[in-house]
C-alpha cells in the first residue's frame, strides 16, 4: 500500500534501528543532541549519544505536588510525560552575560557580549512544549522588542517531536488545544506504533525531510497512520483534567474580588516554582556587579518570577505586596491578559505548575473555583 503524505513529505515508519540512526544523523549534521534522561530521580533534558541513553522501562507518576519515577515493563519509549525541563531552559538560559565594562584611561569601554550558540537538536519534545515555544516566539521575537539571543538560539534548533500516546494524571493539553498530537513547529514528528514496534515519522520541514531520507525506514501504510491517529485520540480521551477555555478571559476579569484568591494565597508559598517550570513564563531581571578594584563590571540577565516582591518593586515599595495579589497576577496573566497582549492563552496545559507546586495547588481547580464551576477532575 502506498505511503500517505504528512507535513511536506510522505510519512515513513522507522525500522528497529531507526531511532539510533536518527540520533547519529543529527550528530553528523553538527547538532548537539538532547533528549529525556534520568537524573536524580527525575527526567531531565540532557545530552544523548544513542537511544540507549534515553529512559527505558520507567514511567513517571505525577500528581499535585508529587513526582516519582517507577519501574514499568513495556513502557512507551517516550511515555514519561513532561519533566521540569522545557525548551525554555536552553533557548532562554539563565544566567546570560549581556555586556562587560572596563575603565579605559579616562573613559569606560563597554563590550556587548554575543554568544555563538551551539546547534541543538531536541529529541522527544512534547506537543505542549512545541506550543509553548510558539508562545515564546510571539513574545520574544516581536519585531519591536525581539530578544536577539533567543532568536539566534531558536534558529539553530532542530526539533524531533514525540506525540503523546499516554497522558500523565496532570495533563490537560487536550482542553487547551495543544496536544496530544503536534500540529506544527517540528522538523520531524514521531508517534510510537506499539504493534509494529517502531515509530511513524512525519517531516514538518524541508530539513526534516532531508534527515529522514538518511534513516532506515519503510513507507507508512494507511494502517500505520490510522494506528497513530487512534493512539493520540485515545490519549486525549484518557486525560482526567481539563479546563474550559471558552470565555475564560472575561470570566476571570469579572472575578477580581472573588474570595478564592485569598483562600489560595493562604496556601501559596510564593516560591516561584510554578513560574520556573512553566514553559511560557519569560520574566527576567538584570543584575550589574563590579569587581573589588572598581575597574571591571558585568551585566547579567537572570530568570525572575512575578511571585517575588522585588519583581514589582518601584519607588516606595512593591506594587504587589501580598501573596494574593501576586498569585492573582500570575494566573490572570496566563489565562486573561495574555489574550489581550498576544491573542492566545499563556497556558499550554502541560501540568508542570501542578506537579512542582510544593503544596499541590492545582491551576485547573483554581480557575474552575474562581469561575464558580466544579473542577473537571
């Protein structure tokens, strides 16, 4: 049966050694290949040399305030959900040197710092993280205020997506329209075919198509395409959390004085964990430091969080001095004012903020409570 078309090239099924060949081909093309690896009891994005470096025989149990890896036979190759890392860690690194300054005779010589970022290939990127990258691009590549460092890093990135066939308990990407199947933003998209013990591979770009041509594969048949589609659909149906995105912006604006904000603030530690793991949070601060001689200084950009008092500090103190005001600011920006600024939601339904909150605050519960609706969990 003839292969069907997907993206801009015919879909193929990778042979048993196809994943290793794909990683090798990326390395030969000059990319540093990164993928999910087990580190200190969690799955981190780290360098991989072959498929043997990826996580095997493990699954991630995720719930509010809890993350545990467990042994599991016949676990999907990329069946781990999302860990604390996202593409943001690599494309908007912290800290980042912006410039150095030195006294030069009677004046000061300022030298802007420009990194020559490496070519990075990410293997196993989740559709929610692809959607998050799209949100970051809208923010950090806006014509008037583009972040040149982000643009350089993103342009040197190759993405191999892994469509989800099993959800974590904290996933709600289906209700946000960002998964479980990637629709755009990848060079190559993979969907695991359990019955065939391989991967359906689809190219999303010309360079993705060229790389796939170097990997052992066979043309995909209609049955392969149908199996991949069914697996992603079943994953969406299996998600136990959801968030009704219809009308959410207006509902939240009307609920500025809802008592739930104070109830949640009584639990919130304002630690900023949710913003650090969120794949779309982009807030930063700039720090200047000088050596003891006073002759040399450096300006560094670091990740910051709207949960800190200093973030909204102006003359006279912080604008948002209470935990309630900071939590409300964060949630309203994600689900309301992000629509005003960028025409879309700032949330992609990855569930990281639920998992990595030390007190287990569940954003789907909070939004539903503020809107006066029963949480869909």
